[in-house]
C-alpha cells in the first residue's frame, strides 16, 4: 500500500482522542505546597492499524497482517491552561486525581490506567521466549544488552534486531471508544483484552526482574 493512502504514520488511524479532560489534580503536587487550586489533567489516545508492511512479526514469531498499535499519554496543564507541567507516556497523573470530569469515576479511570500495559504494542525489542540480559551502559545505567542476550531458542531471533508486535484483540478499538465516551455506561472489559493486559504485565515484570 502506498504512503498516500495512510492517514497515520504507519497506517490507518481508527481511534484518535486528543486533550480529553479526565479530571483535576491538586496544584500543590506540581507547584508549591501552598498552592490551593486544582490543575486540568487530559489524555490522548491513538489506535492505528499498521499497513506499511504486508506482514508483521509478533513476539511469538507468528506473522500477522494489519495489526493494531496503541498509545496513551497524559498531560497536567499549568494554572493558565497554556503549557504542560507534567505528563507524557505515563499514567502517573491519573493516580493523583482529586476530582473527576463529567462521566468519569474511580472505576473508569482505573480501566484506562490499566490499558497503559499495552502502550506501543507494536514496538517490542524482545520476543516471548528469551529474557534480556543486562549490562551497564556508558552512563552507568542497567540496560538490555543486544550482545549478551541469548538468541531465541525457537527461531534464532536476536534481541533488538526488529520491532515485534504484541497483537491486540479486534474488540480493542470499540472498547476504548466506549470507555472514553463520558456519555456512555462504563463498559465491562472483554476477556480477550484482560488477557492481553495480563500477558503484557507478565513480560514487563520479567524484564524488571532481570534489570
């Protein structure tokens, strides 16, 4: 497929949510402790169907077509609502909410926070069969080592030699749309999405355990 047919960087954007208000954080968390006001907290979501290649390799070394990619970022705005104080690829601001926007509550925010386990689902350096080995870099940080991590015993794949996809269920876009619609009833998360979150968390825990 030619680049001209894309409306996203690598394919078709099927869900795009920008600067949606989810609630307010205590200003004292981001300014001085004497600041009594609250600050707006918003989030952005993008779900893109990848189409730049005919097939993509998964973390299990299967080949799939048109997989979904997902990103979630959050922003805490300054008191003038003109600049960012904090945020990015993190849900930390959502844990600091002291007041919810219309249509949001504790359970709905929890479901959104849990989706962060699937953030950048198409950008995985390692496969499901090998735990990365770690080494100190030139800055003294403990980081995954391309040289020390053994090859995959199934395919011979070497860590960091490609971006592997952790597939998302086809139910994912519809669930996210409903979850982020303040006028809709808070949805029950489908089992296949819960399973994807569990698998992603297990992988993250294994990486941290070896760091």
